C-alpha cells in the first residue's frame, strides 16, 4: 500500500519567524498569569491613595483577602502616613478600623484632623507576642472589620502563614507591621512593602515582594506629615535646596580661603 504525499498547499508553514498558534482556549489564556506581568488579584483591591504606588501594586491598590506586610525602621512613625489615605477611605465608607498593639498611643486629635472618625476607631492593647497574634487572628476570622493594622515584630514564618490562610476568607484589609530588619526573612505575605522618608518630607517606598516582576526602583511619594501642610512655608517644603546652598566666604563660622594672588599681597 502506498501513501500519497500531501499537497504543498495543505502543509502548514513552519519556521522560526512564525508565531505559534495558541493551544489554550481564550478564556483559559486570559486567566493565566505570566511572571513578567503584574498579577491581577482574584479579589478586590482598595486604592492606596498614592497614584504612583497604585501603578506598581497588583490590582491597583492594597489587596483584600490577603495580608500586606509593612516594614519600617522605627515603629509607629511612618505607618499612618503610608496607610492613612486607604484607611480613611475604609472609615468613610462605614468600615471599622482596628489597630492591635501599636508601639505608641494613637493620637486621636491628630487622627480626627486627618479625617478619621473616632467612633469607628478601635484600639486593642495586647502586650505579649502570643496575645497579639491571637487577637489579630480572631479579628480576621470575625469578618467584622473594614481594616486591621497589627504590629507583630516577633511574628515567625509559620505564624504569618497562618494569618495569610485566615485572611483569604476575610474581606478586610489586613496590614502586619514589622521592623525593617525582617526584610531578609521568609514571609507568606503576598505583598511586602518597606517604607522610609526623605529630606523633602517625601515617603520612600520600596516593594520587596509582589505578584509580578521585581520592582527595583524606590517610589518617592510627596507627603507632608499631619497639620504641617497648612503652616509650613513654601521654602521649607524642599529643605534639600537649603542644605545644598553654598555658604558665602564672609559668613560667620566659615573659614575663608583667600585666592593665591591675595595671599601673596598680604604676606608682603
């Protein structure tokens, strides 16, 4: 039995310059996530209040049904400035804000000045690490909070994994605040962010971990803390310009260096 060869017109063209036809159905192709793209979260995300930061966060904001780890060098200094815009949105929409074991007492007049309703603000004081973890886990499981901010400096990897599992069943925003030294430790948090501050009042935010390609750049977010925005002068909004100015030679406390010709004339 002989097999007749196929006509040339029926043979599909092949070669290195021909794009491969998609082998998956369209709905499966759309649901796939590739490592060089920002991941689209399966659940809602709350805008962070910073346009520059939203562009780098998967979903365009802080993720719900997940924990977000925020690392800072000094606890309870920058957390309110970074999370404040998103938390204000949660409170204004009727959600309850609960903070667990903040290192410093929350200053209610300052929070009210920033737009927080004290009637929707709950402060839970927990001393020991085990108590902090237990309270945070119970708050997540209760599904009664719009946002939870917990300071857990001594949380271990398996404890963070347990909180992440619990957060997957809660629609709340969950932020876990930890020291900057924990950036090199393994963490089950899908999103890890480190925050610092610059000379010109700006926040310097670096995304350490996200669903997507690495973010190597430091995001600079313009921000003036608290009520200083209404009283600070335009010159003091950019202190770096004042620090970079050269002090004149005749200023008090400055050692004036004379030119060579002038020194020679003085010595004669």
